[in-house]
């Protein structure tokens, strides 16, 4: 598996936007598939955050995605940046690829000097805790209980792997 920046595959945006829309539309009911595509397109501009990466298999097929975003919720605007859009196609789940993808994106954040990274999840709190993430708080978000989590990435104080 190989991690590559979305900038190298901008033609993939419509497919990825569809995956993200299908996966998370319930948490973002006001957003359309075109909105998801527009957010991905923001990752094409420069080397700053936002950034999106693709996980490719040996045949250069996209297996998964992950992003670093300045904002990922309609709440918690004081928290930034966010690990987001961690998505694996169903046939690629359960193989340790999610862990590898998250760790690689955490490294990308470290390289950009991010001291603390945030995420939110409906049902994967334990997965992230195993990687050193800590619960920041829980909240009711768009009718779903979610865990907002944080990870210190600063050298010498890193909580996370």
C-alpha cells in the first residue's frame, strides 16, 4: 500500500466525494455531494492544511482516504486542525490499513508543526485510544452521540504513537 496526495489524482474527487457523502451525510445533512467534492478540491491548493491523501493498492486502485482539515464540525470552532475523512472501502477493512493510514496522517501533521490534532467519531473511540488518542469530550451532534478526541503531537510531549 502507498500513501499519495490527492493533488496527484484530482480526477478521483467525484468518486471520493460519493464515498464520503454516502458514509457521512447523516452527520452533515445540509451538505450535498457537490459540497463534499468542493471540500476535497480545497486540498489541491498548496502544501498547507487542508490536505487529503489516498491509500493506493499495488494496482494504484484507491483503497482509502484521509484528510487534515482546519474545521470538521459545525461546533467546536476553537479546536483545530482535525484528522478527518478516514475512510476505507468495505473490502479493504479489517486488514490493519486504517491504523497505518491514521499513523501516516498523524506524521503528516507532525511534519507541518501541528501541536495538537483533533477528530470526532461516532463509534471508533476504542480504535483511536489504542493509538494514544484521548477523549476531549462527548456531545450530541446532528442527533448522534460522538466522541471528540485529541492527540498531542509536540516533540517530547506526544501522547500518540
